[in-house]
C-alpha cells in the first residue's frame, strides 16, 4: 500500500512537470515573435505607452538622408550585434511575465506523514494583500525595459558615431595626403632650381640641404596622412564589412539641436524609477501580507488564509526601512548629478565647436593670405629680388596653414558627431 502511494505521488509530480510543456506560459516560452524589420522600441498594440520609449522611437537622425554619412550610419546599425539588444528583449519578456504576477500560483505539494507515507497534491495560492509588492514588481519590470531601451539607444548612437568618425578621419587623411603630394611636387621644383644655382656657384650647398630637409619633412607628413586614412578605412571595414566612397558630395554636418535631452539623463531617470520601484518591493517584503491558499491531496482538500512575512522581523527592521527610504533619495540625487554633468558637457562641447568654427574661418583666411604672399614672393624671385629660400619659407608657411584649415574643418564635424551621439540623434528611433 505504501509503495503504491509513493508511485502515485511520483506519477503526480511527473504529470505536473509535463504541464510546463503543455502550457507555454509555465516554462516561459512564447510563440509571439517580433516581425522582421520592426524597431526594438516598438510597443505592443493596446499596451500602455512608455514616455521614455516613445521619445526614443520618435528621434530622427541628424545625418542627411542619402548622404555618405547616412549610408555609413545605416551600415553600422545593420551590422550591429550588441548585447544591449538581447538585454532589451530579456527585459521585455520579464515585464511581460510580471503582468501576470497577480494571478494565482499553482504548484505541487508533497509531505511525509507520521506513518512514513507520502501525501502528494496541488497547492493553489492567491495573494489578497501584499502592501503593493506585486504592483511595484510590475513597475520595476517596466522601468527595467526603459533603462534597457535607453542603453540600446546609447550603444547604437555610439556605434554610428564611431563609424562616421572613422569615415571622416579617412577623408581628412586623404585631403592632407593630397595637399602633401602637391607640396612635394612644388618643393622638388625648388630643389631643381637650387641645385642648378649650387652647380653654377650662385648659391651655397647649405641652401640645398635646407630645401632637402623641408622635402623630407613633407614626405613624412604625407606618409603619415596616408597611413591614418588607411587605418581608419580598415577599421571602418572591420566594423561594417563595407567600403564607402572616398569623395563624398557633401561633407558638412548640421549642428545638433539643443532641445533634445541627453541620453545619459534619460537613462538616469529610468534607472531612478527602477530603483524606487525596487525599494517599494523591498519595503513590502518587510511588512506582513495576507494570502489565501487551497490544497487538494490524496487525503482530501482544504483552504485557509495565511499571514506571511517574506523577511522575518527583527531589531534591525527599522534601520532597514530607513535605508530603503534613503535609497530613493540617492536615486533622485543621481539624476540631478547626471543632469548637471550633461549641462556642463553640452556647454563645453558647444564652446569647443564655436572655437573650431572660428579657427576654421581664421585658418582659411590665413591660408589665402599666405598664398597671395607666396605668389608675390614668386614674382619677386623671378625678377631677381628674392632668394629661393625666401620663397621656400613662405611656401612652407602656406602649406602649414592649409593643413591647419583641414584639421579645423574636420574637427568641427567630429565635435558635431559627439554632440549628436550624446543627444541620441545619429540614428532614427524606428531603425534601431
């Protein structure tokens, strides 16, 4: 008889385990799959919308549609396989599961009687009062989704910024290398003239050494620019798996709007909301709750009410409650700190942008002045009024100012990219 009861209990447990395969909601599997091409930020129809996720979904890319920058950004997003995408999916599934936490729970009940018999059955529990614990769990899961969504947006915007910055660095290297090639051709012509003057006894051999030294320096700078461009393109190809045009039709980039919130601020707010919800869960766990329970066993059925405490009360319970309240204040202060850091960063970046825009304009003006001076010196040299070293020096100055203009021009674009990355406007929300 005892052996038969044990076999019955084991069979009952096995049948309960099989329920998980019969009902997908018991083992966490889901037949619902996101349609291909749908944004990771898309929210289920009829679901209460999240303001944070809606903000992310509605953000538009600063990169001009169809431009080389836009093509690079699209390729960067298309080849992404970030862990943050999987984290967002997991957070969504946890939030979906938390929506059902108010339903009754069912599980096996196995006990050993005084006579050594196993009594198996089903235990059904329904929480009647839990001090808001399950509601807080749902709020925590929703805030966890928001934090994961912002984190994904941060990752994708950083990825696009990295890809476009590599593309821009390649263009800068190409332009500086092209300038170096033109400068070398002109310096070689100066060397030919100086060599003829040295051979004719008009100039000293030291003049030839000066010109050769300048040629060596320009050749080294050109090689460095070529290597920088090749390195950037190799890294960009490794990131996107593609190669892009080296002569884009449009190189300028719009300044990011100052009305958008920094992604770091959105993330801090979502994390603060999640922290507050977690503190509510912890606080509810320190307070008593009421649960209705019913059981059906081989010995009969029964029902009743129970008073539960997730965490036993102790002398340290008041201190724990105060610590929970303090955690909420800490979360709000962290948001204030992040907002302050964001304001400082925005001010710093906009000032740097204005500075490099000024430098770009000044470098362009100085380069034009140097070019005009070089042409004047060249004419005076042809008339015998200037030495060749005078012309070489002013030509070298012109080349240096042209290089400074190139650096400032591309630095403006790089700063704009950094600002757009922090504001989360390098990728369309519905494309992530």
